[in-house]
C-alpha cells in the first residue's frame, strides 16, 4: 500500500456520487436564495488570510513560496471571501451574498484518522448588519439541510456579544472577561464555577455568573437573561435575540431551534448571534455560523458580515448512504461491430443514460464484467450472429 | 419517557462510588449492576444504557458521541484533552497527581527521566517549571521505574500513598488534586438538554 499524508483521504466512486448529490442539493437551495458561488485559491498568504482566520495557528498547514513568503493552505473559506469582498466586490455599498463549496485544510495533532482536509459548503452575507441577515442565515441553513435530505437536526443559538457584555458588566475589565470566557470555550464548567467562587464578587453578581450557565432551552431563555444584564449593549443583544425569534417564527422553522447562551464557538472571532447545527446521530456539530463584524476590518473595510458553513463529511454521516445508485450500462463490442456499438452508446447517452463502451478483447473475465454493470449488451462477432459469451 | 441516555462508566476504582452516587441521586439501578461482567447494561426503568469501559477510554467514547454522558477522572481529562463538556465535579475518588522518586535523590542534571502514564500532563508540568526532561510513557506499575533505574522520577496518581511507601518511594511535589467529573458530549448536551439538566440537578443535590 502507498501511504497518504496524515489526515488525507481518498474519495472513492460510491462516496463521490453520494457527496456530489448532497453537495448539489445544498448548492441548489443556496442559489435559489440568490447566493452567488465563488472560488478562491487553495494557497493564501499567512500574513493576511492566515492570521485573520478563526482557526488556531497550530492547525494551519504552512509552507514557503520561492521568495520565502509564508503561505497557508486555506483553513476556512470565510477569511478568503472577506479578502475578495473587501478588495473587489464591496464597491456600491450594497449587501453581498456569496456562497462556496470548497476543501479546507486543518492539521490534526491527534489520531491520524481524522480528516485534515474536508469540504465545506457555506454562505456569507457581507455588508448587512441587520438581524434579518442573521435570521436569513439560520433559515437558509435549515432550508438547505432539509433540501439535502436531513430530517432530524437542531440549531442552538447563542450570542457572543451578550456573553462579553455580561462578563464585562460584572467583572469590570475585558481582560477579566476573557479569562472567564476561556472556561466556556474550553467547555470546563467545573473550572468556571470554581473561578467565579474564587473572585471577590458580591453574592448577587456571583449568583448571576452561576445562573448564566443555565441559560439554555427554548425561547423562555431570552426572558431569563433580563434578570442578569444591566448595561446598554447587553440589553441590545437581548433585543436582537427577541427580534431573531420573531424572524424564526415568520420563517416557520421554530421546531428546529433552541437557545443556548453558553455557546462559545471561538475566543474572539464572533461578535453577535452565532449558532451550531447538530444531527442526533453524529457526535460532532455538522455545521456552524454566526456574525463576525470584526473580520472585514482586517481587510480595510468596516462593515458587518454573517455566514455559516456545513461540513459535508459530517452531514453525509448524518444522512447515511443513499439508497439509489445510478445504473450504468455496458456495451461489450468486438472490432467488427465497433461503429454499431458507438452509435448505440451515443443514442443511449442522449437519453441521459450512463454507458460504458468496452472492447471485449480488453476483458479477461466476462462474468466479473457482467456482474459489475446493471445491464450489459453484447455487440460481438459478425453482424446478425448471436451474442457470444 | 424520552430517548435512551447512554452513560460511559469507568470499570474499577471509580465505578462503585459512581454507582452509589447515582443511587443516592434517586436512580434505581438493579442490584446485579455492581458485579456484572457485561460491558453493556440496559436499565430500562430509568431509560439508561451503561457502557463499562477502561477509565482512560470514557472521555473518548463521550467525545465521539457513542456515549452521551460519562464519568471520568480529572487526570484522564487533563491527559486526553477531549472535546467534551466538564459539567460537574462529583467529588468522588479523590486523589492527586504527584511527582515521586527514591528518597534523598536529586534529578539528573542533564536530562532527567520521568516515567508516567500521563506523558502530556507530566511534560506540561515540567515545562512550566523550566525543567528539561525526558518523558517515558509506561502503561502500569509506574513505581517500578525508579527502582530499576529506568527513571529519576515518576508522575502518577496518589490516593493513600501506600503503594509509594511499600515500594520505598517518596513524594516530591504535588501537581494537582484529582476527582471524578461528569462529562457530556457537546451534541448531546444541546439535543438531549432537558434530560441531561435533570441528571445534573439530581446529582448536584447529593454531592
């Protein structure tokens, strides 16, 4: 066996077919919503896209070009798209709706079997700071997953701005807020509680920080946030969530939605509403998204943006194998009847059938060949003779 | 009742204390639960499925979502750094991670050797101390290493200190206290949130 680099995978025909089917359903829905697909290079400068990306530095594949510049294999599509949008597209100050399906690369430190290259299908809505745009992301995520055939899934929605404001209100400085956020990011709630108890806080404030961990569930969660937050920006975040809930109801997708304000997908990347997508039978999120108003600034444009990405490999795991395989016909011919075979193949292909043309003298095992295809036609020997086995 | 909840339990030392705790929290576990040799135990009246696994594997099962919940030692969580939520300190199976070695010895100046089951924890600890060490990963009988000259020190969990004493070793430094934690898969935590909150609340009452 010839080995592949750690975390790299081949896609064999069956999986390729399934993948293509799922990908095109997602893409079709995104196109229906007016999103335009774009492509960007696999390699980007580390200095710009690499550092702007939400992906941790140690997960980046880095290499040098001939001039000695550090390059990265794109670890996500959001940063490259922000680069394109900031430099080329955002001229007329209108919101821009872009989509992509592309392979991204993230080095895996542990367990070589995990994919280091995987495909993401996603959208970015750039230049729209309204909650309507956030709602559109959630609604489009739901619609495209349904279109792809996924039945059982849930989106959990949080708000990075709310967490930040609540922590700053109680702890006073951004640095202390960061320190506490880190426990959430690391999913260490035991550490979070111990840290809160170790801080010199009034019992009300300390209680608020502990109660924060329970802000999970249905829409009633938004009501409960009101007891915790006092500052203006925090209240704005709650208004956004309320508005978002109305939008979700108008899209008629409330059945897929839960709220979880403890959701922290990244230390600093997201700035507002954010969400993760879960399917019951897969142990990892199959997609995530949110508002990242700071990113465009890094490319010299100060405007808001929001988006989401679906991980195709995990979505495939959630959907399972496709039942139907597309039938492939085979025409086995000998040189005497070659032209006849070509014409038959052409006619069948025009009908949209998949046809393999195979010179019979190139087949060593006829049985293996007839087993492989759903339908085999023999055009062998002189015209008019019976097919030869 | 809602869907089945799968709980990964560590075999051995922690198992008994963990099942006692679940019983105290009001869950009816059958009496044969404790000495069963089965690896999968269904407790239908509670709608639980228990998976009995090696303690170090609990976090792996939970990370991959084949178990919704798990009970795992903090030592395992520190070593494995799995992507799971650490929800509760169950305060059972208390012990600590420590550096030990033969009494009255100094660490080799050049490249002291450290034998341990916890290479990541040990490496991080000595790095923070600015010590340059060579880590030797062993899978058991760690106390043997200094006795036969394999290592200068060991990093291991200590509960009563008896094993160390019986092998003529002494503690040099405490790294961190260890107890068992309730961990949960990030997807289960969101999708099965109501049942999981119920368990968390029931357990918090009796810790």
